């Protein structure tokens, strides 16, 4: 089973995409953005605080994206378009930037050698500072 973990910006963008200028109820945001109620409460306070979304209280309560929220959403979508590869590339032609390389463990003798040298230098500095000055 593959878990896709989303960061704060991804969750905010998904909430803004669900509302997207329309008046939407809380349950619709929870279902379409695929978030829990606790995550919704955390992020909706941030969105309300920065004026990206507004709370509309008619007969029922609705949330609506503001003009500032729509600008933020368009900026995030432009940034995703710059970072992500175009969708028409096949997985075979896509060359990843980060490649796995074989990491070798350091030799045990080298580690002990460095340790002994560091201890000797520390001891020498302590003796020099206490007895020769």
C-alpha cells in the first residue's frame, strides 16, 4: 500500500481547489480534499487568518475562496507546472535527477585510527594548556 503524505501547502491548495470561488460546505471540503476534521480545523484557521478563504454564514455555513486565495492557487499551480515534468513523458524517457548510489561503510581500522588520533590530540592540548603555560 502506497501512502502519499502531503505537506501543509498541498493541503491548503487542495482546500482552495475544492472551494475555488464557489460557496462550499465543510463536509464537501472534507470529502473532496480527502482530509480529516482535525486537519481541516488546523488549516482553515490559517486560511481565514491570511484572508485566502472567507466564512459565509447564511442559513447554512459555507466557505468561499477570496480573490487573494484564487491568486495564491494560480501561483501554486504555476510553480507545480515548473517543477513537475510534463505528463506526456513516458516513465522510460524520464531521467531522475537523484540517483541511488552505493554507499560503502568505512573501514573499521580507519575509524579506530581516527579515534586514537583525536584522543591523542585532545590529550596533548590539555597537557600543553595546563602544564606548559
